[in-house]
């Protein structure tokens, strides 16, 4: 296992948690310089590059059938996401004031469960599912769908087929005479972030990596430019202004020989739990905001403290959900209980 992938997963998830935590704090007198401190959205771009990397790495040199590939992806993503989606829809129906960006709407709920792009009824300018951070999963599942089909292509041609297919889809969406929600989403060049990850995996397998002396500085520069570009550029330019630094980060990280370094156990574990953290953190943030309201805690006066609590509680909550929803964890627990009995 490349432990640096786990580290990057953890960092990316916590970046997104930080970004959404700051959004909970009112803009006036919060102890934050709003423009400078509002960053972390680019954690998503790291996730996308990572996804392409892992998909290529885990299928190359193996005979993987599309249905088996889809089954593993569904088992990994769908149960927790559906549970979170149904829970969020229930909260929106019963207590709509708790969630900022969600209202109960049957068509929106159905599209969310099917990973189809849909405009949020609470904010029509926003294309997002019931669990708003799940917009990234719509892209993930779209990439998995195309990638799974192309597993039928011979491996030596698969990379070309992948680039050709994705480019054709993007061009078709952009040239479509009527702009729709689907063409807006699937015509976004953000898809190339997944493909960049695929290319990095191919380079990794061919051992075409950066020298150790270059990789460490490149990793630092990648993170620096990721944060700088996020401050200077909006999401309309993310496929290159945010995507390229994310590519540099991953390429640098996999070029470094982490086997000679001590393992940071807690960071590796958070990487393992990163999906649960990502999916559940919106609920944690909403819960903490409600608690502050009930206890009459002025978030504006304690902005940094509130955000810190959001990050810690989101990590803990995500870890708990990870433990409860990971089948292997339950298997180990059952074996332990059988041994005790």
C-alpha cells in the first residue's frame, strides 16, 4: 500500500471540512479575514486525481470484468451515501431550518440516489444532490461508468480510448444546441483531473518518477500553488488552475519513498476513513451550528474555535461511521466475539 495516498486522502478530506466549516461562520467580526482564510475547496481536485490514479493502478495487469468493477465501486460508495441522502431528506422534511442548502423534493431525491445531476431546489444556480458535497460523487460515478466499460478494451489501447471517449463526451456536451443540466456537468473539463490521475498511475508503474531530491520541493510547491490559485481563481478555472497543482502534489508524493519514513498512524487512519468523513461532515457541521444556537454561543466571537471544533468533530464522527459501516470491521468483531464465546 502506498501510505502517501492515505495521507493525501486525509488531507483532502480535512481541507474540504475546513472550507465548509468556515462557511458556517458569519462574515462579520468572526476573527477571520474572509477572503484569505476561505480555502480548502481544492481538496476535491486532489480526490479526483487520486481516483484516476487508483482506478488505473488497481486494474492494470489484471483481468477485471466491468460488472465486477461496478460491483466493487457500488459496494464502496452507495450504502453510506444512500443512507446519508435519505437521512438528509428526512431532516429537510421534518426540520427544514437545520440544513442550509437542502429542501425536500422528490425528483431531486430520486436524482441524488441515482447519481444524476440535478439543480438544487433550494438554490437553482447550484447543481448538487441532496447531500451537497455529493456533487463530486456524480462525477466519480460517471468516471467509473466510462472507465468500467473501457475495461473491455485491450490494455495497451485503453488509455487512448479513455481520453478519446471523455474528450468526445465533453465536446458533444459543449456543442449541444441547448444547454441543459447534464451538458453543463458532463461538458466540464474537470473530468480531465481523473484522466491526469490515470496518466500518473501509468508513469508510476513504469517507474518514470521524480528524483527524491526534486520530489520533496515539488510537493511543497504543489500545495503552495494549490492554495494560492484557490485564492486568486474561482471554480470556473479549476480544471487547470486547481487541477495542475493537484497533479503535481500526487506525482511528487508517489515519487517519494515513504517506506523509509515512520508511518503517521493517525493520518493514515483518517485517510482510510476519508470517504466517511467527507460524506458525514455536513451533518456534523449542522449539528454544531444548532448546538451553538441552543447554548447561545456567539459563533462570530469564537470563529476560529468553532472551526477547530468542526474539524475535530467531523474527523471523529467520520471515523465512528467508518468503523460502523466497514464490513471488514464487523467481520473482525464477529470473529472476536466467537473466539470469546
